[in-house]
């Protein structure tokens, strides 16, 4: 990468009890002996120009706690899923989960805004009518072949097996389940410690498939064996596993604690190319030509992390070795977090007086009318979802100490640290100033340009003139102080 790419980011200016279970998998299965609750513990484009040297910062003792490098590998818990369901779907199950509660949660998960059910016949229920709390959810699930019952008993307690029977269909495993011969059913049930004669027919097939696919993870096997009324933790795990099976949970390459996280990073970077998006690029290149912005990023929404905003930070850079060392730095500081890699192409004006640019597979230029060039450079964003807001807040001090350049001779820092590192939060964060982002979206691709808040409206108006049919949006967000200083023309 060249030293000029900072401009590309900114807009301006620079078991079971006694009896047998049903042989058909009905959501309205007979209520069984209640089970105790399962207890689980919740556990932009920027290579920066050189600046005037300043004093090297001292390390903060708070960054090196006695057990800073102690990380326990994270496993998603009921609390994790509950937090996600509340943040993304406004779902919060009550302590005593009723059938209607579970149906409404499943319907919110599986319902696709683009799916058309106009041709589907509206089902009728013996105990639900339009306007009842669970009616719309029951209709949605029935029309998609997930719920076959006509009697819902929405206000009754929900049994573990009834929940599994409907969840395995909602998770997309119904057809797979019905391919199971008896031998595979017996093997799967045995794996969970359930006698082969305890469940029969399609119900047994669906339960077996739920076990084999991981929809019912090993931690829930004791709950299956005991059976009875479902508890909130078990329900949240089933909902979380359903989200995962549908590809609607977190979109990530791994966690900082994963033993193979570095290989995952390198693999993601190697397979990322410059983003073309020619129709969109034509529009935003015109914004460059007209000096509406000095640079922009191209990104692909299919790499969106779907992380929880209040726990998320986005960090931008262009060097993959820096990313690997950053992950190692976080691990050494005892921070475990989800990690998503997002390819990014940065575009900016390359002035002719800088000399003839040298192209590479990751760096292309197009000369424009005045002799200058538009340069396109391969970069990336990494999104982190931290385990808690305390770790998210600590990130700033860690970067300031180990990954923020303050002089040409400053050491020790991680590889290729920048004068103005870029990281930002979609939610308010103490010590982070507010700036604006303007986005223009066509299909899966979007271009974005960062600016000070007082510049944002003019940029959005300019984009609307250039592309009246495109989707133009904008929002404020919280950015690290050095990058904010850069937007204000300061050196740090």
C-alpha cells in the first residue's frame, strides 16, 4: 500500500418418564413432568502519512493485569443466545415458557421479509383466532410447513419434546429427518442416552436428526433424558441453534481464542479481491472527480457480521500481518472476542505530481481528465464482538499503547502501526467523538465515506444528485480520537 490511502476513507476535506412419546411429531405434545432449569454461565481505509514526532507514550499498568493472558475458550451459552435474541429480534422469553411464547420466537426467526405467502392458504385453528397473541406466529409457521397442529394450546406450558419437534422443522432439517432408517434413529437416540423404544415414527426421526445435526447439543442430552416442561435456558439454546442452522446468527470467521484464528485470517485475506461493483463505482468515482469527497470505501453487505451493536467495534487496516498481531495482542491482554473479516476496497485521488503509480493485483489506478488518477486499493475491516462492554472499552487503551504510532522511531509497537489508527463503534462509547458516515447502496454492494458531522448533509445531497434512484443513507457513529483529530486537520 502507498502512504496516500487515508484520503480514501474520508469525505472532506482532506430421559424420559414412564409412558411412550407420540409417534408423530406434534407441537401440542402431552405435557410432562417439569424439569429443573439448566444452569449455564454467560460467560476504513487508512495508511497514514508521516507526522511530526511526538513523545512516546508510557504503558499503562492497567493494561497488564496479573492474569491478562489467561483466556478460556468460549462456548455459546443460553445467556449468549438470549442476549442476541433480545438485541436482534426483541425476544425475551419469560421464566415459564408457554407454547405461544416459543411459537412467536420461532416465527420471528424464520420469517423472511422477502418471502411471499400470498398464495398460501390461511390456516384455521380450533383455539386461535385473528388478534390472539400467537395467531400470526402460528399462521406463519403453518404456511411454511413447520407447524401442522390445528390445536395450539398457546397458553399451556411447553414440553421439551414439543419444542424439539417444531424446532427441527424451523431449523430446516425436516426432509433430512424423514430419510432416517430405524438404524440411524436408534444410533442417534443411543448417543443421547435415550432408549430406542421411547420415541416412535416421525417423532423419533425428528428427534434423531435434531441430535445428529447439533440442533440439540450435547449439553442438552440430560434434559432430553429427563423430559418434562422446558425451562427458559433450554428454550433459548434451541432458538439459538435454530438461528445458527439458518445462517442467521453471528457471521464470523472465529474467535480470538481459536487455535486456528490466524490461518482463518490469512485465508480470508488471500481470497479477497478488489471489489469491482462497476455501476456503483461509476457513481462514486464521479463524486471524486467533482471533489464532493476525497475518497470512499467499497464493501459487500454479505460480509456483515450481525454482531450485537453495543459490544462491537470495527477496525480498519490494509496489512494482514498487522491483523494477525492485533489478534495476538488481544489474546495477550486476556481479551476474547468474535472476529469477522470484511474485504474492503478504498478509492482515492492519486495526484499526478506524486509520480506514475505502480499497479499490482491489489492496487489499480485509472487516469482521469486532469491527469490525476483514481486509485483502488485492497484493504479490510475486522469487526470484533467483545464478551462485555468492559473489554470493548479497554480496546482503546490497548491500541494507544501498542498500536498507535507517535514518532518515526517509536518502539515497541505491533507491525505497521499507524499514526491515526481507525476503529469505531455503532453505539456511544466514552472518550470517542462522533462523526458521520454517508452510504450509497446498490444491491449487495455499498460505498461509504466518513466526514465530520457538519459536512455530512452536503455529501448526501451530492450523492442524491448523482444517483437519484440509488439508496442513500447516513448515520452518526463513535470513532477513536486520533482519527477524529485527522478529520480536523490535526496530526494525531
